[in-house]
C-alpha cells in the first residue's frame, strides 16, 4: 500500500517538475520573441512584445515557486510515509489536491476572459497596438489552456490515486 503511495507521489511530482522546466523554457522563448519584436519599432510588434514579456513573467512566477516548493514537499511526504504516516499523507495531500483541482475552473474563466477581451479588441478597437495586445492575449489563453489541460489531468490522476488507498 505504501509502495503505491510512494509511486504516485514520485510520478506526480516528477511530472510537475518536467512541466515547470518546460514552462521556463517557454518563458525564455517568449522573452526572446519579445526582444526581437521590440526591435522592429512597429506598434503591433511592440505591443505584442509587451504582452509576451508579461506572459513570460507570469510563467516564471508560476514555475519557479513550484520548482522550489515541490521537491522539499515531496521529500517531506516520503519521510512521513517512512515514519508510518501513510494515512496522514493521503489525507493531507487529498485536501491539498482538492484545492488544486478546484482552482483549474478559475483558470479556465481567466483564459475565457482573455479570449473575450482579445475578440473585443479585434472587433471594436482596430489599431496596430490593440491588435498586438489581442494576439498576445490569445497566446496567453492558448498556452494556459494547453498547460493546464495536462496539469489538471495529472492532478486528477494523483487525487484518484490518493483516494484509492483509503
């Protein structure tokens, strides 16, 4: 029973780490793209560059804290299991994962709002600047939806594995 729990913890946190490293790489690509766009001196490109740079800041603001927190957290969970507290680990992680899984709906609302704003900018305020902002918002929303799709799938599986051992 504890081997299955250890395996679930290892798999979940390894996936989290891989995802956050990929997110940091993506942030680097966004920064490079923003720098290249900024050098064009075009209003569309510059406004897109600003939004892409903000997306990179958000990506780093998500990935770095998770990378710093997840390793020690997983290690503490493994220690608790070794000390015979598998039931407590399952309970505590179950509560934490319920909050994590509940938050994905809020993220989808955020991405939907970004899509609505982007469409509004493209339909009602057609300028080079607003078009650049709209494209940047579309990149943010699309990236968020893709990343969160896989993150939510992994979190859901982990939560199910936590429940299965009870």
